[in-house]
C-alpha cells in the first residue's frame, strides 16, 4: 500500500484514556502512515504513542458550538502536509464531520456519507425508527420527552425496562441517566424520572434478559455506494460497567447471518465509512436485535483482522485514498482484552453464568494497551487508572455484599 497520505485522528469528546484511539495510531503508524493526533493533553494515551507523527493539544468536550469545533478542525487540518484521511473515534466527531463536510473537505478526506445519517444512527430513538423502516430487528423502544409520559410507559411496557440517553449530544448537556440503566419496577421508573430535566430525551427500551441472550458485535467499513469492503463479527463476553459499558473481553467468530444483516442495513441506509454495531441474539425467538449503531470506529476494533492483515481502519484508509482493499477472510478466534477494565469486569461477572460459543483455535490475543513496540500508552494508562478503578471495585464488592446480606 501507499502510506504517503496523512491521517488525522479526530475526537471532540473528553476521553483521555481511549484504547480505540491508540489502536488507530498503531495500526496505521506501523504501516508508515503519518498519523496526527488531536488530544486533550500531552500525557494522554494516544499522544504518547511512538507511532504518531504529530499531535495537537486541543481539549474539547463535544458540547462546544459546532462553528467553534469546525473552525478549530480546519486550522489543525490545514497545518498538515496535504489533505488527511479523517478517522473519528466518537459519535460527536462523526456527526460533526458529516454535517460540515463542505467546510472541512478542503483539508480532510471524508467518506461520502449522507449529511444527516450519522446523527440519525447515533440517536437511539432515530436508529429504532430506521430499523423499523428497513425491517431490521430491534428491541421495542419509546422516546420520552416529558415526565408526563411515564404513565403511558408503565401501561405499554413489561418491566424490567432499559433507560438510555436517546441522543449523544444530550448526554453531555442534560443526561437522563449516567449510563444505560435497568429499571425493575414502575415505582423505580417514577422515582428515577423525578430527577429528569423538563425535556429528558430518554429512551425506554424493551429489556432482553441476559440469561436468554448473547451479545454480539459487528464492525464494518463501507465504500461510497454503501457496499461493505470489510466486515467482522464476534461475541462480547464482558464489559465495564457490567452489561452497559465498553467491551473488556471478546473474541472473533465468523457469523454470516449477522454479517449479512449488518451489510443490508448499511446498504439500504446508504452508510459510508467505519461503523461499530452492538447486537443481541435473543434466544427466545432466535433473532439478532440491534442495540446500538456507532457511526465511527469502535474502541475494540483491533479484535478483528483478515488473513491479509486488514482491519476496518486500514480498509477505511485504503478506500478513501483510492487503493484496493486486499481480499481475505476474517481470522477466527482472535481475542481482545482491555487490561485495566477487564480486572473489575471479571470480579463483577464472577457470579454470572455467561453463555459462550466455542472459541475457534488459531487466533491470537490482542491487548488494548500493552505493546512491546509501544510501551508508553500502557504505562501511563496503568498509572492514571489504578486509583479510580480500585475505588470502583471496592464500591461494587461492598455493594454486592450488602445486597446479599
């Protein structure tokens, strides 16, 4: 491949310890691509990678006015040597790039995704509506924009239910919940709703019981026609926080049915670029149901690779620079471990029976942070995450003891 075109790692949320960003820098930098990093500070994980070619310290939260963010991105991108391939690592960045492509494409190479599509897909409510339009299975969902709707929700849904912030931008300014939350009874929902803002933009979603379901993930890269040029599927075993957070342990399993379902959604919606989808196989009816569509690179994307050494970020780079993506099958049995997060996740899951598929043989372990040729990101992450992670573990252990007497 020709690695001469630079790449710009773009995130506008505040995530100083982001293993997905480190993965992007490593996977492109190891091929000789000049990777420039936008970071919250000089000591963030991606900024310290030896594989990055440059860095710009630009602390943002994602809540800034779009005009300010676009102006800052233009200034950063214009300082690079030629137009750069843009790689978004959070929803806010993906939405910003799509909605302001006209202003940014002078300096950035962007996928030709429809302007409004990333915002629709990142919205839990709008994603559900798109699933209904394209006949994609998804848990039944309802948008709540007023506390007055609670009685209707109680009548319509069987409890427990899941409560989510419907829009990624609202979760920053006025979140209804800190993260996806399982609510067991109507009384718990009413109590939770008392703390909501007047217009909460919360999503009430059908609960799919964990003992009767399996979590799957799909990562894809699509070209300008919405056709998949790289597709991967795998099983999510653990996450942190448990069941609602980032993947901490997963393994790759080829799943043609799920890959075809993912490809159909991308094609019919006209999606272009990298995407990370969370699915849940409901064993009660045998259907894969879409929980989340993230219109950007997923943090655990290095779990997946083809026999030709292609992951979704490399496929994205090749596609946007007009180079062919080498054909190759998904490598079976690869595993990813997010070292700092999987320790508390193991503790949290220790009482649960997790339904697992047989891990195919031949795959290697991929660590999110540890790398012999790039040690600094892992060292900094270990130091910065040790104390807060220990607090979370102790809190969860003590909380579990109190619940069990």
